[in-house]
C-alpha cells in the first residue's frame, strides 16, 4: 500500500511539473504593448499556433481594435494561452499557413522580427479583409509547413 501511495504522489508531481513547464514555455510567446482602452470592433474564436503551443477548438479570442489586434485565451485557457498584441502598423504581413493535420491559420508576422503567432480559425477569409482595411499586407496563398519552427526562420 505505501508503494501505491508513493507511485500516485510521484505521478501527480510529474503531471503538475509537466503542466507548469508547458505553461512557462507557452508564456515565452507573450507580447503585451501599451494599448489604449477601448472596445473591440470584432471578436473571432479559434485556436493558436506558436512556438511551444498549439491549441484547437475555441480556446482563443482574436480581438480586432481600431489600434490593432489582440490574441488571448478564454477564461478557461488564459493560464496556458499567452496574450499577444500588435498595432496594425507593426504587422509586416498576415498570411495563411497550415500544418498538414491542422486547419488553416493567419500568421501574424511583425516588422523586422522573425517571431509571430498564428490564429487558427474557420473565419480566415472574413478576417483578412478586415486587416487589409487597416493597411496590413495580406497573403491569401496557403503556406503548408511541417513544423511551427519553420515560421520562425
């Protein structure tokens, strides 16, 4: 019986530490800028794809403001989904990307930086024209990648 208790405790510790490491790695994608207060103009629900994190379903919100975009987790997923913000004039391009086994996403690439983040959604063709209206260059050709790391090169 003590062996069983020790195994359960060890398994619980491994699970907790694994989740903590995953959350810390995902937080490396966090980008918070000084943004004005205001109401979002549009909200879309989907997933996120970035270094160390890919979510599916409707765990992420893409909020479009008059100043730019914000991706963040829903209440249930905020602990693992990083908040990522960018002004429209900071975005070099918004382009469609896809993993072979994933739905398409919009990759937001920043000017002068290799990093970015993708919003996975079924509403991409509705989102892209909204970004274009704010002067963001858009690429509607889908780039298929094998690994997320390819987007950081």
